[in-house]
């Protein structure tokens, strides 16, 4: 099913750019939010666009929210922004001023001589990285000034994204950072480093769970799944589908976004088990900003998959 475009309401801006971030898909996702739910879980936190959208609209008041991501840097950064936002803001302002003077030269100095050595020294035996304020500020700075907001690690585990070609990169100011900190420091918000499968252990009937995994590539040249040292493979997509179906059967309200790659079509759109679990796979238009070939960026179809009412979305087809 192909759905047309809609206009969305005001949006609380995420702190980070992230490959596959959902700001441009929010008008469709909002139509899939349940009117009533217990807790909110987001197993691929990333930029947190849906979390911040729900928070900004007041939908998370008096509700627990559990944010999960396997990326130790992402969770470490968010925890530090939550706990010491003023110190992170001080460091980030210094980085922004230096970037305005020296541009890409400063980017590579921070990436290679500061960020990678410091994050390596703060990595724990269990894989966590206990972020310091200066490391969090560098993470945000590199994210906002690096190529397309990618987070990519080489075989040694070092961050190796090249500098972006921005004239005026959008580095968050103190006010924006404090807004994010206030959302994260709610006593009802929990940040967990872990696999998406943690949601299968935590979610209960009546919870709202949004899955935004690394998208299955539409072609061999469109693979941007290196958010951590390990790639998100076709087998991982199948394991995710198993978790989604289990939660749907459990009575959770689930929403999944993904590409329309053949393996995802087979898992959700033409899959008998998914249909029996009450899932519908809806094709919606979305703009892809990341492709090595600029001519291939633009509007493509993506899936929004849910076991909830979809009448509002489907009305766009006949409208």
C-alpha cells in the first residue's frame, strides 16, 4: 500500500543526527501512535526522534520510557548530557568556536588526537564507555560536523567518519542541549545499553514499542548499517521480526520502520505469521539523504509496520 504525504505538527528537535533518523517520517508515524498505552520502549534509540516527539507533545507524562541502544557511545553520551549538561555545553561551545576558525583541520585533530584516544581509555571490560563531559561534547561535535551524521567504526574500533562539507554546521547550542537533558533526566526515563532483544524481556501487554533498526539496504551500494563495530545482517532482521511478532502476540502495541528491501517485504508484507500476529506493512514515501551517489538521493518507499489501527494512514491512499 502506498500512502501520500501529510503535514506534521511541531517537533521537539533531537540532539544528534543519525543515519535513518525519523524526523521526516514523523507525519506517518504519528498516525500510528496508540491513543492509550502503558510504557514506551524504543530499542533502537539513535537520534530519539520519536521519543522527543512523544515527550514534546506530552504523551509521556506519567509514563515510564525505556530507551535501548547497542551503541555504547550513544548511550554514554546521552547519560552524560542527562547528568552534566552545563559542563557538556561549556565544552561544546569551545569546540564550536574552534571549528568556526579552523573547520576540517580542527575536526580531524579532535577525531584522531582527542576523541578516539579518550574513548578507548574510558571503555570498560563489559563494553560500556563511561563518558566524561569533554567526550560527550566531542561526540556531539563530530556527529554534527562529520559526513552526513554517520557513526562508523573501523576494524580497530576507532571512529573514522570524514569531515562533512558544511559551511555552517548546525551544532546544538546550550538551550537545545538543556532541553534534551531535561527530557532525559525525568525519573521515569531509563537509558540502557543493550540489544533490541532486551525489549522482548521487558515489554508487557499494553506497552508501546517502536523499532527503528538499521535499514536493510535496497542495493549493495546502499549499506549504511555500521552503527557499531558489527553490522546488522539479514539474520539480525529475521531475529528482529521474531521479537516483533512475539510482542504483538503478547498484546504490545508495536510499530516498525524499515526499508522495502526484498527480505523485509518477505518478513512482513507477504508473511503469513506476521499477518496472523495482526501486523500490516504500509508503504510510505520518505526522503533518503544518505547515498554515495547524490543523484540517487530523494523520495523512496519505506515500510511502516504496525499491529494497531491504520485507518488514518490508509485514508491517504483513497484521498
